[in-house]
C-alpha cells in the first residue's frame, strides 16, 4: 500500500532524465545543420556576386554585403569572431589578356566560408564559452570569358 503511485513518479523521473539530453542534442544538431546550410549558401552567393561585379572596387563591397545578408537570412551574424570569409581570385594562364589581378574575364574565384557553432548552451541564456563545432563550405567559380568588365 505504501508504494502506490511510485511507478508514475519513477516514470516521470526516468522520462525527464532521457528527454532533456535528447532535446539538447536535437537543438545542437539543428544549429549545426543551419550553419552548414548558411555557409554553403554564403560561399555560393559570394562567388556569384564577385564574378558578376562590374569593377574591382565594387566587387569587395558587394561581397561583404552579400555575405552578411546570407548569414543573416539563416539567423547568424557575421563579424562576431565566429565566422571567416576568404576570397581568393587569380587569372589562370588560359585567361584572356583583360584578366588582371584576379579580376576580369576568365578569373577563377575560390570562396571559403567557416562558422563556429557553440555546443555549450544554457536555458534562456543561449551559447556560452566552451566547446564548438566548426563547419564550412568551399565554392569555386569562374568569371565568364566573354563578359565585359571595367578594371
């Protein structure tokens, strides 16, 4: 008689002990997946924006705006020390003579985007300092050989 209702209490305790870590793991995996999608989209968009720029001066500004906007669309902030954008452009030997300094027809652009996702989180406070998972994406593209550019 003294143990009446003990099964319900034990079920609730075990259920919560299993449910809380599971929900935490799902939330971390969702954050990592969001960062993967964001870095992939940002790398692709930055490459596209760079090769479609009209001139070298405007290319860098367009790249920064596109990068921040794509990350923002996924709920991530650029410039907080958790992200890194690397754009390298060069003119291969087969590029037309108008390609100079990594800008112009035939230029090859390599974009690398990385983002650190915090794994340690506290309820109602969000991410705290601690372990993190770094995700990233690389995109390569080439400027159209027959497109006109101003250098």
